[in-house]
C-alpha cells in the first residue's frame, strides 16, 4: 500500500508510519491545521470535495502551449517564481527517455516550468526533493502534487522549517505504473509512440492528440477496458479517499468544469494564488446538471460483480455507441459529474478493502466516506468503522 510519495527516501523514513494516507489518515485534524476548520456539514458539497472558500470554472485567456487543458497549474507556478513569492517549485517533468514517465524536479526559474507541462502517468518520489530544496537554501517553496503526496507533505509540514509553503493540488485517482500505461496506449493506437496528449474529459470522452497534429476522441464506453488486466490499477489507487486533494491550498482539476478547468480555492493562500493570475484568467460559476444516482449505482453493481478486478459494464457491444452518445447529453455534468466520481471512488474504496484488506478498513476509511456510500446501501460491518473505543485505545498506547 505505497505510491512512493518520496517520504521513505528522506533521512527520516519512519515518518511514513504516521504520515501515510494509506495507514491511518486523520483528515479532520489536518484539514483543521491547513484550512483552520473541518468540513462544514451546512455546506453539502464539502462532504464531497473537502473544505473550500469558493469553486469556479476557469480558463486562461491565452492557453499555455503544450499544457493540459489551458495550463493553469503551469502558469500558477510560473507566476510564483516570476513574482518572487517562492524560490523553488517541486513538481514533475518527463523522463528524458519516456515522455509519459514522471520524474521529480526542482524548478527555480519561471522558464523551467515549460518543461513540466502536460500529464504524466506513474509514480515518482516527489517528496524526496524536500531535503535537497532545504539544503540548497530555499525557504519559500511551492509543491505541485497529487493527493497521496500532499497528505504526507501536510503531515510533516511543521518539521520542514520553510518560511512559506504553497501547495497546488491536482485531483487524482486510478494511477498506474508507466509500463502499464504504455500497454493501455498500445490498445488505443497502432502507433502508440505517436500519442503526445491524452485526457479523460468530463464529457465522457477521452481525447488523444498525435505527433502529426491530428486528434481523436473516444467515448469512455468504447475504451478497451476489458482487455486490461484486473490489477491494472493498484489497490492504493482503487482505495484512495481523497480524489479532490482536500489538503491543497488550491485544487486545479477538470471534473466540475464542463469543458473548462475547475478550481477549488480552499483557503487564503489559495486566494493569493488565484490573484497572481490577475486578468489572465476568466472565472465563472460552475454549473450542474443530470442525476448521478443511476450511474453510481450501476458502477457499484459492476464493481461488486468484478470481484476485485476492473468494473466492466455488462451491456451488449451494439448499444455502447448509443449510450456513449447519450451520456454527455443526459448524464451527470458539471458539479454533479464531480459528485458522481467522488461517490464512485468512495464505493470502490469500501468494496475493494472489504475484499482484499478488511483489517485495514477502520483505519483507512474516514467518516465522511461512510457518509458518501450510505445512500447506496453500503454500511459498515462489525470492525470496519473507527469508533470512540479505538480512540481511547490509541491514546493509551501513545
């Protein structure tokens, strides 16, 4: 249960025991420390997305060439360096020998961010750069990370000694190894090396761009998922409880953007980050349409039938194109799409842990996840839910 966030590669690897998202996470405590409050039950969407000050649709007026979507994450990091707010940015760049393999890098010049544009697939020890950054004298640092990296970062933040830390988070789930991702690309094209861009969009299509300038769009339902091995996505990613990166200062994603990007501005530092973009960015209110209950229920049943493998839809092939055409028109869109994906991840977490690591459930599953799955009839069985007695027992051990 490790995604190699990099903490185990530092001088104090034993911190993994208390800082890992997949051992015994404490989201309420860290959310209170980072955002100065926990999820507000009066704000229904915080149950899904974590604490936030505001959510907006966003797009850069001048998109960053070669970036994913319009390049807001890249531009935020550039602006931090241009303005002198930070000395260095910890992020990912492509491996020189494989454009899809992520490699942790320490960027100190705004122009250096151009090399980091786009999506990588795989695992890389980003937090292993924290000590080199400090050793080089960097006191003001930004980190661009996925949820499992950000959770560990926040858990040790007080030990780092930085004068200022900015955390830009991207949503994440269903990561895989770079090698396995190449197997997936080979199922999508006879010339997978020519694919230079791939994006799972909120309109139920995957977009691919090729080296020759051409573009191809494939409905989710027509993807060759059935040809992938059952363990294509590791158990860590199938049991992630933080799809929306709730401990970042700002989450930059797409799920609720309806074709634009989707920003969750979580605290005052997040507001400061948005202000760095000034009039370079267009902001608007996110929309919401459709209903998620049917798709989430179907996903749950498919996951149960898959018995630990990939949740495959049991519809005949002839109807898949029709359903693929209908989903962008009548399926959940905007914030309802985002809620659906978060609920699907919550369902997946409970079902996969129950099947493969039942003893981990009461420590790994936060209370808000049980609240998300309750409407679908998933209730905790004996020993699966953390209780007040466990808190007393833990305090006694400590």
